[in-house]
């Protein structure tokens, strides 16, 4: 009888855990009467060093790129395991693929069965057959065909049972469907997403070509055949260099090092085929590996520039990651300059104007609607003609802002800050109507905030509110709301609560007759301010207050926002079940709406869900939520780069939690690259992502490198936020940790005291930063072997966490373990005396 891989793996792994002298009897007992299974496991155990390469060469023959006609292994009606063969659907240099259906009457299911006859199984095949089964089992992505099972039949036929994809190879699909450039790009990006997903899990495909990519009737792609795939960073195997000559990267042909750039080369070849139906690699007749690159004139020049980067001879000169490739393609679709095309000023100007004319909703300057002639500002004229005139004025104002911005300041490009700074000085000169100008200032302060330029937004808002005391309209209130939010982000909580308090009185005054969404937004914002300060009961009070307004006038979007705020507070309280419940409810509401407006919030909610799962230590679920958030954000034109970078930063942080430091570093660096295209180096999101990288260095025991990075971050934080900001306190604690590990204990104590001064000033004992700080003092005193002081601080840390966070909170549980550990240490010390 045959056996399954899972059974084989189980016996083999179990045998490795027992003494070598007992293994043979153990295997005989577990294999029972299956002689082939027994001999296979014993053979693997005799060669343990190579055993984890078992099934590693699933498809060595495909490397030649030429199919050889072989006699069919199976005929229609034959049975393999639980499946009945229907027909052959493919064959290659090694192995044949059949369409089959389930034959045990339990349920209907069609599968693809890849088979290998005994003649095709070469010596040591057992030791080199596991890659595709193992890799695909770890890849759970909609764009990658799933593996279901596998094994060996009584006749010695090795097989893999995979998800059956009813579709066409992508080149045939494109011939049968007249797709636009944008539709082709969307199809291509979905392939890149699948490859990027594999790379994030440290798996290279190495054989990306049209026949390995099927497109079903719904236009969804499925990536097949990981037969010559390998793990990033593992020792190279001979077969990994082999790939079809019409698609192989130069390093595969030259037997060089294989990296993510190898897949990027093949993605470049594929992109050219998708766009033009032609392979850019033209092998010579005598030697198919001697190739000439010929690029078509029919594709857009910017996309050809992208392909050229992918096809560069040296792997180091290609895109650093599939994410970088994806971003350039997305930039093209969004009329954002593609850096690899040209840095020419006129080209960048053309792109800027194009995306303004097409969308109007520029990611950093959403002000008007030219189509309707309605000015999207607080100022609403009563006469349509006046609206139209103001729309024209505002349009001219936007273009002037761009034309007058100095490109030299950013080496040929423009950042958001460049344009916004230029716009603020233009408003007073170009417009007379004070109410109208206040509406523009409302937009500008809001946009500064949306791109995380809180100091700039605060400065402008304070100036405008001082200069426009004579104007009283909704725009002024919105500027106040933005200012309060800036104070909150800058940790000036007293100022924030003061401004929110003024707005709350306006909201509670029935004479004001303010819009409901404005009321809800500001009540929730005040609740968020209280949450950040650790006042969770007060935060919940304001969320409940906003919820009561919803009951009066049902607004699904606002209801989802309220649920999202509930989830955030409960997450901070470590009430994870409640947090997950409300986060899911918020997501369900917006998914049901399925409108363009809801997609932006939905992407944020999935990002928040990822943060929640990460706090729950459900790292794979967190990664799935972050990746879904990124997918949604890539469909949104407005602020796509920055929003994607935020979630990439969170995704990198999750890989850091999983201790997958290589992937974490790659993703975090990618986030920094995206931030840097629109933000200055001292922007908080760039700095906070650098902080995550420094944490990786610390956990890799690279304390000197981490210390250097924390010092640079401290310099920026003190300039951005001042000497008494909580971020600075966090920096001091991180510096203290490094000094502690480097045995500079006096310096470690000095920085902890600096952090203590800030935390005591900003927060009371109920905030979790206070208990965390005391725990750090405990660690330092323990390092100094001052166990009495360590016990005092550990106990106080636990007492505060237990009192204010609750006994089930994860910090409380961690601090409790410290208390118990130091008690044991002191007990042992006493016993030794």
C-alpha cells in the first residue's frame, strides 16, 4: 500500500528525537507492514545531514526549457489515493500533470495531480523531492495554488495533489482578451503581489514564466510550480540555477548567487510579455543561453524604463525588492513620476499637472471640484456663477503653487512640505474674501496634519486663528479641531484638551447647529486624547457620548468609526476579545458599504486589526491583516505612498516580533524609502521606523550599533518635540537598555532618571508607562546585583499594573514573573549565606 508524506515526515521527525540505537526498532514498529515506508525512513536517518533536503528537486528536468514527449503514466479512470484521473492536462521535462476528481463520495472536488514515474526518479530522489510540497504548504495566498497532499503509490509513482486551476496561461489569456494597458498592469501587479508574498516568507520562485501563471475566468491569477524554488539565505543547490533559458536571469545561467533580484529579472521579462506579447530575450540558435535583449516600442516609455531596470545584467543594479518594483508601476498608474525613467523637471511637471487634472484630489492638496464648480471648502456661495469663478481662481492658485515651488531644493522633485509652504504665502496675496481664505487655510492645516507635519500645521493654525478672530464660521472651528489634534500628537495634552473643551461646548450648544459628522469626529478626538493619556474610563465616556448621537441619526460610516475607537481602547486595556469584536464589527460595516469612500477607512481598520493581532501574539493573522490593508491602499490614489509605508512599518514590526529580523529589516527599509519620497528625514514616521530598526539591532545583540542609532533618533526627537516629550523618554529608556548591556551601568541609570523626570511630569501612576519605567529600574538594579532595590521596583511595577491595567493584562503578567524570579534569587542568596 502507499503512504502519505505527512506520515513519512511524522515518523522521520519522531525518530530524530530518540537515541540512534533505538531508531530502527521504532521505525519498524511505526511503519508496521509497509516495507517501502520503513526502508525510506531508515535511508533518510542514515543520511541525516541531507535529510532535510528530502524531495528538494521536484522539477530538475524543466530547466532545459524543452519538453520531451513521454508515455502517459496514467489513463482516464485510473485511481490515485482518493482521486480518479479524468485526463492529462500537462507534461514537462520531469513529471506529468493530470486533472482528477475525488472518488470517495465524501464531496465533489477537482484537483491537479503531478506524477513522477520510477524511470524519472533518479538516484537520491528521496533526498531531493520536498521543495514544492514544503514551500507551497507554507504559502497561503490567493494568488498561489495550494498543495493538498502527496505521497507514493504501490507502483512507486510519486505524486503531489494540488489545487486545480481552471484557467489559461497568462499569455494565452491575453491573446483571448483585449485588455487595456491599465487592465494588463492590474493583472501584472497581482502576480507581483504573490511573488512579494513569497519573498516576505523567504521563498524564491526562480521559474516565473507564462506557463506557470494561470488566469481563471474571473481574471484572477494563480502562480504555479515552485519546483526549483529555494529559501532565501539557504545553501545553494545545483538545481536552483536551472530555469527555462527564455526567462532565466544571467546569474542562473552563470551559476552565480541567487537572490530576490533573480525573480525580479524574470518579472521584468514577464512584464514585457504582458504589455507587448513579445519576449524581450532573444536566444541565438546555436546557444540558447546566449541572448540579446530587444525591447518593444509599443509599450509606454516609463514602463519600458521599469523593465530595463529589472533586466539589468548585474543583480545589484536591479530593483532592491519586488515592493520597489510594484511601487514604480503604481506610480505610473497614478501619474506620479517614475524615478527610474527620468528626473527631468518638465517630465515631473507634466505628471503633477496630469494627476491634478485627472483626479483633482491630489494626495496632499484636496481643495476643489472643477467638474461641478463647487468649492470643497467651508465657504459656500449662494450664486452658482460666483462658485464657478472661485473654482477657477482656486485652480489657478493650485497651479501657481506648483510652478513657483523650487525643485532644486529637493534635487529635482517636490515634497509635500515644499508645496504647502509655498501655498501659505500665496493665499493672502491672491484672494480678498476672508471667509474664503479661511476655508483654504482649513484645508492646508488639515493636509499638513495628514502628512504628519504636526509642527507646521500647529504653527499655521495658531497664526490663522489669531489673524482671523473677526470671522466666525465652520472653517474656523475645523481649524481649531485640527490644532487640538496637533497638540495631542505633540503630547501637549493640556492644550489639546483645552481646545477640545471649547469645541465640546459648541457641540453641546443647540444654537450652534453644527454638522453631525463634525460633532462625532471631535467627541471621538477628545476621547482619543484621553486614551493616549491613559484615562481609559474617560475615553470610553466620550466614545459612548458619540455613540448616543449615532442612535439619533444612523450613519454607518460614523458607527464604524465609533466601533474602531472602542477596539482601540480595549486593545490598550488588553481586553482582546472585546477589541477583536469591535474591530471586526467596524470592518464588516464598511465591507458591506463597498464604496470608494469606505475603502480608505477600511484599509485603516485592517491596519488596526493587524496591530491588535500583533499585541495578541497572533503574528500570522497580523501579517494577513497588514497585507490586506496594503492591498486596499494600493487601490486608493490619494496618499497611497504614505499610507502604504505606515502599514509596511507595522508589518516589519510584526516580523521583528517573530524574530525574523532579515524580513523585518527589508520591509522597514522599504517603508523608509517610501516615506523619504514625500517627507523630510526628520519626519516622525521616518524616525519611528528607524527606531524599529534600532530595536532589531538591539535584539541581534548589536548593542553598539543600536546605541548609535538611538542617539541619532534622540537628537531628532528633541528638535521635533522638545526635551520633555514622551518619545524622548522612550529614547532615554532605549539608551539605558544599551548601556546596561554594555555594562556602563552608571550611564544606564542616568538615562533612566531622565526618562523618569518626563514620565512623572506627563503622566500619573495610572499610566502604563509608569509601571514600565519601574520595571526597567528593576532590571537595572538586578544587573547591578542590588537585589533588594530590584525587588522594590519590580514589586511596585507589578502593583501599579495590577491596579490600573488589571491582572489579566500582558504587562501585569510579565511583571508578576519578574517579581517571582527576583524572590527566588533573593531566597537563593540567603540560603548561600
